[in-house]
C-alpha cells in the first residue's frame, strides 16, 4: 500500500469525525432552541418580568456559559428553580435591582469557582435535593393558577398570598383561558406519543395561539416582543453601595441556587454522554460570567437547565458549539418571529409550566425514601415544606442541618461489645484471673458524637484489673474522642486498672503519638492482637502452650477479615 494512502486515511477519518460532531452539535443545538423557546417565555412570566427578558437571557447566557463553562453540553437559560426565587425579588425590589443582584451573584459564583469550591455540591444529601426540587415544583404549579384561570391579579412577593388571591377570585375566572391551558397541557402529555422530534410544549403553544387568534378569544397575552437582538445597556445605581448592601442577601440566594442547579445539571449530563466530563470550578466561573453579562442585555439570572441539556445530549450535542448554536438559533427566531409572540396567551404558558412542574416532582425519589429510612424521608419532607412555606435558600440550609444532625446521630451509634471470656481466654486460665480481665471490641470512628457514650460505657465496667480495648475497627478519632480516651485512662488508673490497647490503626496511632497520649498510656500497653495482650498479663498465661496461642491468634485474625 502506498505511503500516501496510509497518511490520507487518518486525515479522512478525522474529517469524517469532525463533520459527524458538527452535525450532532447542529441537531442538538437547534432542538434545544426549539424546546427552550416556550420555556424561556414561560419562565420569564413566572419570574414576574416581561417575556422578552427570558428570550434575551436564553440567548446571551446560553452563548456565554457554553463558551466559558465547564460542561461541554450544558444548555443555560431561565429555569423554574430560579423563577421561584426571582419572582419574590422582583416583587420586592423591582427589575432594575434584580439586574444588580444578578451581577453580584455572578461575581460570587466566579469567586466560588476560583476558590475551587465546585465539588461541594456533591456533599448535598439526596433527600435535600429531592425536597427542594419537589418544593419548587409545587410553587411553580400554584404560582401559575392566576394565568391558568385568566385572572389579572398583581403578583405578590410570596406565592402563598397570590395563591389565596387566586382561589378567592375563582368566580371571576376566564373559561377561555382555562380551555387554552388545558389544550396546551393535553398537547404536552399526548404529543410525545405521536412525535418525539418536535416538543409538545411548542405544539401546544402554537395550537393555543392559533385557537385564540382565530376565535378572537378575550384572554390575556404576553404582549409584543421587539424584533431585534438584545443590545448592551446601562444598569442604574449599580455603583451605589447602599443598594449593594441591600441586595447582598438576594444575591447570595441567586448565587447559591444558580451554582447548585447548574452543577447538578452538569452531573446529569455527565451520566448521559461519553464525552469529556465537566469541570465544576470552570462551570461556576462560566455561569458567573453569564450572570454578570446578562443584566446588561436586559436579561435575568440564569442557570444550567437539566431538561434542555438532556435534549441537547439526546439529539447529538457533543461540544460547546451545540450551546452556541442554541443561542444563535434563538436569536434568529427573535428576529423573524417576534411579532407573532404578541398573540401568545398567558394561559398557554401557564399550561406549559404546570406540566413542567408535575414532571419536576421526583415521584421515584419519594417512593425510594419512603422504602429506605424514615429519617431520610423526614429530611425530604422538612426541606419540601420549608421551600413552600418560606424560601428555597432557607430550605437548603434547614435540610443540610437536619441531614447533618442525622449523620452525627448515625455515626455516634458506636458499637461497644464486651467479648465473652470463652472467645478470648486460653483454656485452663484460672477463674480468678479471668475475672480480673475485661475485653471490649470498639467499632466505628470515635469522634465528638460518640465520645461521651464511649467514656460512660467503659466507666460502668465492674472492678477489673485489666481493661483491653480492641480498636481494630476504629478508622479514626477526633480530639474529643482523644480527650475521652485520656479521661478513661486516668479514671482507670485511679482504680488501679491497667488500660491496654490492641489493633491500633495507623491514623489513630499517629494521633496518639503526636499528642503524647501513646507515651502516657505506654508502648508496653499496646499490642497487635488481643491474644498477645492477654498472654502478656501474667506468667500463668504466658506459659500457655504455643499451639493454643497460635490457634487463638489465627481465629482472631480470621474474625477480623470476615
């Protein structure tokens, strides 16, 4: 074979892979844009801002985060979780201050990324994430009752008063709006059985808009959207320190939520693709840059969107180009189809969001936690309720505290077992000498949650002259556990009882050496096995036959390996 053919084949294969990747990115980006269009409008309305802000956010944040973020397939834009937080901030502070809070949140996210704190999201327990996700779903669903019923009631800072207003004004509902919302919900649920390429939300949106326009139905619509691309603009009062101080709490909430949701979305994307995995710290920096830039284009804070990212991956998206294509495609849609958006009924967007919220509820997680442990289920319910009754950030804080308390409780269930004499003493040992020796096996870490029980349990031992602690299954010990062990040593010393340690793990032994406690207890009181310790106590025991001692040691080591 000519050498030229050997060289040309890899080049051809590389070119073929490049075209294949480009085709996948193009398909994934375009499909994600089609899915993002109705959601961007809907989540903007749910956030209490004009629908155009949602489109501008999806365009600008989608492109910036795709280029600078840490996930090659992440799609960024307005999301339901962010809408839940934004609606209260918009109602309390107004849109201009939301822009400032968004810039501040972006700066916080970049700081978190630079400090390499992106991995911390992996330490959020599953019951907490399930709880606040389900809480968000309930808030989104209930928050859309106003538009679902065709009512035009001013939006309140918290969704509960708004829900009460919607329910008390139910006699004024607009049946046309209810019908359109039902049409959209039906399309969302039934259309995927007919076609999976075109999203049901878009089909329902077009269908409801067509019905409302043809029959001239009197329903609230989203209003006109400028047929132009978002242009840079100034942000009033962004350098006013008093305003910045006022918005620090909303900014922290936006940064925390944006970071958690984006990183969770990136983790989900990792599980769906064989391409490079995401970089958590870079993802925070990319999301932070997006949130800093978006307000200058009239957008709102954004996060990585799990549903749109999944659509991108399933449609063939493999690189950052898919996210850029998603943003460019939305920009083209705005330039060409913006005039038609004025006729979209708000009830249609309500129908989309209600279906989204129902799908957000993690039914499988609820069943799993109910079957697993009641404590984990209780943490999820607690987080869920706090999300609904108060706010999302407080819910995460309360959930983490509850999960942490349960973790400490579980870890503090230290196993302290007194080993029967027949299992550790050589045959023929005098009865009187056997009564002077107590052997305990300690299982689990000795830390602040278990230290008090550790000390109290051993102090209750009847008078003995030798107390042997088998520490083979103690992987680590903190300072509180160390102090408890030292107290035990001195307490036993006052009662003329000798403390003997066996099976010290390297980490525990190093801790005892660094603090000087090992020297205090004495190296002569530390042994590899309990058999060695027992045979060192008395000449009578030391004279036990070697085969018997060997059998005991072998039995002990076999138990340790089980």
